[in-house]
């Protein structure tokens, strides 16, 4: 087999080498520049060179590999979406239906769902036009651009006009990034776009009740229970993720204050009354309780994360009715009556 010479891509944050031995497979090696943090620097991908270059131009060397893995690695976002949706609603019920992927980012979530649901159409909404350009490139790469409409959101608490009604709405790793004042208005807008009998899914959102906060601070204990001013000071001083210069609003936008199932329920009650919705329970794909659901939907990218998340699952089992204080994120589905 003829081995092609590596291609090198340059970016202000570093360089990327593409080692390709076939049109459908390439090993990428990211070399961040001085002072540039990158959580992952190597990956074998099916992306063509032009798509790799596009991802690099938007994400830089810091999160290029992470962005690609979100789409291609089945131990990452795929887990959250597969069990986060299909544990509540059978896959067959999505055929011929319409899904709103709100806050789709670079379109990894849409690409995963489009591959799992070949007879479903998508409307993808994202605030950041640069991220949405990656989603558009992915849709073209995978060939589902004929059943995906990608739209820029006018602001964090609004939907593009005239997008119509939906059978399903997906909030994947989105709700926590809404500021407190944005949550009620946006939930009202999204809820109004959901058809009666439709289902809204929320997953990958950090659990506001949890003893540990992993999403933004990397594992600070008890920060979820502190008043805002103390929580902000604690995050800036104690987190190892370089948060020391972030304002409180920036910390909120980064997802520091997640949500809980109780909060979502409370906001829905204020919106449509307690008789306007049903909180669904997992019952498909072999998932029948919330602890197992959380464990299945969480990413497990290496042996260390598998071990830690196995220990969290065991601790949640041991906590009994207080398992909600242990699980780091929430997974839920709500049906509109």
C-alpha cells in the first residue's frame, strides 16, 4: 500500500499534521503552540482534508481533536444521545418526524442523530455562526444536508422566526449555558414550538444538586451550595482550569450553575401548569432507572474516566433516594400534553 506524505496545517495556535494512508482514514497529530492547552492531540478520523482544515480554522489546536471526537467517538456524545433519547422513546417513533436540535454547536449532535435516524428531518439552531459553519460542512460530508436546516439564532433567548412546530426537541449540553434570566423566556419559546404529544430531551447538563461540580470547575466540592459571590470566588481561586480572570457572568455562561430535574419541573409548572406535561421514565434499550441511565449516557474516553464513573454509579446506588446528590449531570425527557 502506498503511504502518502503527511500534510501540515498551520494555525495561530499551533500546527496539525495529517498522516493519511487512504482517502477515508487519517491520523491527525496536533502540536499546540507555546502556552496553548489542548486536552486531546491525536485521533484517527474519516474526515477529508478540507473538513479538517475547516474545523481547525474555527476551533484552533486547543479543541480541534475534541470537536472531531464529539462526532466520531462512540464513547463520547453518542452515548449521551443514544440512551438520552432512545431510553425514553423507541427509535421507530422518530421516523418521518421533525427534531429541533437547539444549540447544536458544530453539529456533532445532529450528525450522530442523522446517522441513527435516516428518516427524520432536523432543524439546527446555533448562536455562533462560526460553529454553525462546521455543522453545515458536516451535513454535506455525511450527505444529510437535504434533511437538515441550519439556522443562526438571533440571541440566546430567542428562536429564528418561522421555524414551525416540532415532534421532538433536543437540549444537549445547552441548558447550563443559559443565564438565569434567559431560561424562562427561552423555555417558553421552545415549549411553544413543541407539538402536543411531543417530547423535549435534556441531557449533558450538570446537576445543580450534586455535591461535586465537574463541568466547569473540574471537580470542586460543595460549590453548588454556595451563594453566588462565594461560589465565584471559590471557582476562581480553587479550580485548576484557569478560571481566575473570569467574571461571574462568564462563569455562568461557561455552565457553572447547571440545572436539576426539580428546576426544570418548576419552570414548566410556572409555564403551563402541573397538568401540562409528563416527566417520562426510561424504559427502552434495557434502561429502567435513572442511575443506570446516567451511567450509560456519560462519556468514557479512557480507563480512568470509566473507573471514576463506575465509582460514581456505585456511590449513587448506595445513596438510595439521595442518588441525586451524587450524579454529576441530569438526563430527562418531558412530554407535552
